[in-house]
C-alpha cells in the first residue's frame, strides 16, 4: 500500500501516471528539506529553503512531472535546482537529468543532497533563463520559478515534440514544441518564486529581486 500522503495529496487530485506516483513514493523528501523542517517533509505545502527560496509542494512537483509525459529514455533539463528534490524525482523518471541553479550555495547544497540520496544529477551554476545549451536538445524541461513570458532559449532547446512546463506569472503551463509551432495547455494556478535573470531589457529584468 502506498503511504497515505500519496493517496490524499496526489492520486485524489488527479495524479494518475503510475510512474510518477511510484517516483514520488521512492524519493526521500526528508533528504532535501532543511534539517529544521524534516518533521514537515511530507506536509501538503511548499517549505522554506535558505536565500528566500522554497522547495515546491509535492503535488506541484508531481503535476509538473506528469505533464512532461516521461517514459524513461529522455534527457531532461530542470531549471531552478533549489534543494534538488524536483531533480531527484525527474531522475527516477528519465535517463539523464541536468539541473541549473543561480545561487551557488543552493547548488552546492543540492549536490550534497542528491549525492547523499544516491542520485546522479549534474547540477550547474548559472542562469537558467538561458538553459544549458551545451547539453541540448532536451525532450523535456521543468522550470521551478516564474517568469512574465516564456524564456525563448528554453523553448529553442527542446526537440520537436518536446515539453516545457513552467509557471508564467501565476499559471502553470505546459508548452509542446511541434513542427507546426507551439501548443499551450493550462495546468493549474500556482505561486512560485521569480525566475531571476541577468538579462537586460524588459521581460527577465522585470522579475526583479536580484
Ligand atoms: N525545484 C526546486 C524548487 C526551488 S525554488 C526544489 O525542488 O527544491 C526555485 C529555484 O529557482 C530557487 O532555488 C532559485 O534560486 C532558482 N532560480 C531563480 N531564478 C533562476 C535562474 N534564472 N536560473 C537558475 N535558477 C534560478
């Protein structure tokens, strides 16, 4: 029997992909939560990390993974590593996960968390607005910070048929790159921390908080 939280927080809310449910059950979320919050590791909530950042609510992590429609052979980019939790769940679902984080201290902690829990994920320091072009193209990209518009470099780094799940303002959206152009699907209202980019000009610069 899966733990009660899987039933209550995930399945009853519409997470039906069995691979996603199994991955959520396998990843030890307590290994990614700051030590003071371990008791609340499986709470139905986002939890605070250092530097004003958060580890996403389990349901939102599962919703993102489900929308990415992973079957096991994919290369995935995770933007906004934070604790490394989303990256760990993705690595249960895909063949190769690259993650990028702009705050070096968080990236370093995420590398320790992932290694301790036994996950082989490459965590890069950098501006995820730009993606990680050296490892592109990706079958799927998950973004854990909100932007006022789609970062074009991320869309460009998708294969044809690839999926990009990201919050645009307060809407979680799934974009599919097709040969005929982009197709968008609304997933859920959400609150995420801003995707902070060093790029000048309107758009990324307006997300502020740097
Ligand atoms: N996926 C994370 C959630 C972290 S919150 C987890 O499972 O724990 C979002 C993260 O995005 C924060 O760590 C923040 O520092 C990072 N972030 C914000 N803007 C970014 C950018 N331009 N590039 C890379 N990371 C960014």
